[in-house]
C-alpha cells in the first residue's frame, strides 16, 4: 500500500509540474497583453501587472483589421475542412473497399508526399496558381491548403475504414440499400472518430499556416490571422501588446474545438492504425 501511495504521489507530482510548464507560456502571454507600452520583459512575477490595461484588446478590435483577418481565416479554414472531409472520406473508402489497377501505386504516392514539407512544394504550386490566374485569391490558397492536408487525411480514413467489417455493408445491401446508402448510413456514422481527426487536421492546416499564405496572398483585404499578426512586427519595433492579445484570441477557437471533439480524438487516432 505504501509503495502504491508513493507511486501515485510521484505521478501526481509529475502531472502538476507538467501542467505548470504547459500553462506558464499562456499565462506569460496573457500578462504581456495587459502591460502598458508594449513591454515584453518584466522583472515582476505578477500575472496581472501594475497599471494593467485592456488597451491592446480595444485597439485590436477598434483600430485594426483584426475582425477582417478572423473572417478570412474562418472562411478559408471552413472551406478547407469541408473539402478535406468530403474528399478524404470518399477517397479513403475507395482505397479501402475497391481493388483497381494502380491502387498500390496510388497509396504509395499518397504517403510519399508526406516526406516533403509544404515549403518545398511552394514554388511549383505558386507557378501553377499563376498559370491558372488563381494567385492572390481565396480559391488559390484553398487549393494549396486542401492539397497539403489531403494525403494524410486520405490515408487516415483508409486505415479506419479497414477496421470496419465489410459484412455490415453486405447486410445493408441485402436489406435494400444501394452502395452509396450503405456508405453514408452505415459506414460514415461508424467512422465518426476518423472524420473528426480529418476535420481537425484540415482546420489546423489552414488556421495557423503562415509561410504559404504570405507568398500567395498579397492583397491586405485577403490577409489571414497569421499574416495579420506578423504585421505587428516591423524592422524597428514590435507591438507586443497587440501581438499577445491577438495570439490569445486566435487560440480560443482551437481550444474550443479540441474540448468539443476530445471524446473522439483518442479513438480516431488509434483505431485507424491497425487492421482487424
């Protein structure tokens, strides 16, 4: 009993220290957002600094185009998420259930694309968008983000479909369902955890990406949140108060999504990794 209590003590101690280490950067950013005069460093350990002010938050919404950046990022992320879920769910199903010429080559090609970072593919994609007249547009950045997220999502969905017995579809077909009806009435509900992972990954690909967006989007009216936050930094000075305030607000949708979808995350990440 004493040994168990000692083990539990060290486990809880580790978890407490880990939680403090994880929360410290967030608390520090929150403190910076309340400091007057864009002060980055302070010798005080107070979470709420002296002369704390909400000026950065007020200026962010009243004097900057922050709400426009939020709209741009939300719109782009929503379309990328929707497109990623639709294409990955259908492509993964085809790779899981059908045998066709070039299936293995297609699967290897999909997984091979994950060996290359998105920045390596930026130049050919940028040239392609220029040729198609889609540079500096919503449609262009959506194409790039979707093509970047799809390989992982398709492979994830294919692996999850492999864990769903084919006999369920056969039973649905015997009861009179078409193949498509069996797919969206039987298979898709069972694949909800994998769909959640696909949606979350697609959303994060578009919500927090900076390098690709900075090259493709030149019009300030099309700026997404990462580009907008970068505008607070110049060669001579950085508006740390605005930077910190915007960073906290930008993280809120992601945290809410993780909380809402948390019950599907573990099963979605693990069950699709094995077959049987």
